[in-house]
């Protein structure tokens, strides 16, 4: 059974990995309600300070106060637009803001933060989506990334970069998957890394499962069928197993149907339920498992936690 569950893990390319891990470590839970995380975030004070500062920046910008908005930036700050143009230096940015506000532009801004990660004691990177609504115009949403730097004990904006939220593959709705996720237990560890591949034509998932002194790996591509617009998956195991499947959204759940051929010629079929609980937590559960047409049943859910965006 352990070997079968390992195959489920790899050929599901993380879609089923959380459930295999829960089964092997004796965990239990309810789909969409993973066990509570243990431990505390030792950078929470810094996260709170960054978000408070960003809130002040947003308020100043919406009021049309160029000096106050630029005051939340480092002297050498840069702003890089989705068109690739750049403003460099706090003074240049303040001047550009003042000219923009002088035209009567005071847009409403909505920020949806995907993640904040710390790259050193005094630097942090934030990724997310920003929606700008100007009076009389349609709202526009772009992806953004902000680099923060702490100077003299104060967090400031060092770089703001944005780019269109659209992707050529139509995989925008799965953009939140990008990053590294992990699940750990007494019997082993699973690490899944999702990244864009090519011109954002695919999402590539790299899976590593370490248990009982052994490591198993697999790779999966998630893409769009150009003929139907349907999301499809292709999975390849390290020792030759492979699988194909589909991906669809059902409310707040993502459903991955997968059919895999194992290295011994057996056929494993699974329905894998993925539920984003919050920006940094995913609940997983494989259900309706069959091996060569014989029912195996359902596995209990578990959670994966984002460790890096």
C-alpha cells in the first residue's frame, strides 16, 4: 500500500501528495479544513510594520499627496511600469506623482497581497495584484512586486514593479500556486515547487517526496488545450511512470482528474481536490482512487504550507 500511495503522490504531482503524506504519518482532517499550523511567525512584527507603511502609502496616493506618497520610499527608489519604463529616485517619483495628481487623477486602489517573504534581516519582497479604478474608466488589474528595505529602523519602498495580470496561456486563475509548498510529518517530507515555464505557456510543478530514507521525484506541466480552452496536466515520474489529466474549478475547489500508467503497467486513476484555504495554505484530498479498475477508496486530507513565493 505504501508503494501505491507513493505513486499517487508522484503521478498526482502534488495534487495527491498531501493526502499520501497524511496517510503515511497517521494524520486526519476534513477536506478544506487542514490541521492548525504549529509555531509562530518570528517576523510578524516586521510584516505588520510593512503592511502599516503600505497602507499609509496607499492613503497618501489616493489623496493625491505626492510628497507624502514619495516619503515612504528610499532615496534611490525605482518604479518600473508594466510597459517597462522606469522612474528612478525619490525626487523624480515625487515630481511625476505631482504632475499626475495635478491632472485630477486620484484613483482608488485595491491591493491583494499574495505573499511577503524576507530575503535578509532588512529586506523583504511582496507579491500580489493591484486594481486601479479611475473615475469614468474601467478598473485595471496588474500583478506587482515590491522590494522593501529597512533604513534606520523604518521600512521603506525600494522598488515597485508591475506587469499585466494576463498570461498567454489563460492560466491566470492558478497564478496563486506559484511558489514552494511543503508538508512535514514524523515519517517524511513533501516539497512542491510551481513556476512559470516558457512564455507563461505552462505551469511547471517539481515534486520531491522524502520518506523512510528514500526520495522520489516527479514533474508535472499544467497547460491549456488550444482547441478547447480546457486545462490539462501531463505528469512524469522519475523512474518512468506517466499520467495525463484535466483541471477544472468548482466553486472554491480545484478538481484534478488524473489517469496514470505506473512502471509495472498498472493503471491508477484519482480525483484530487485542491482547496486554497488562504494565501499560504492549501488543503488536498484524493478521492475515488482505483487501481486497474478496482476501487481503493478515498484518502484523508492534509495541508501544504507555502514557504516561498
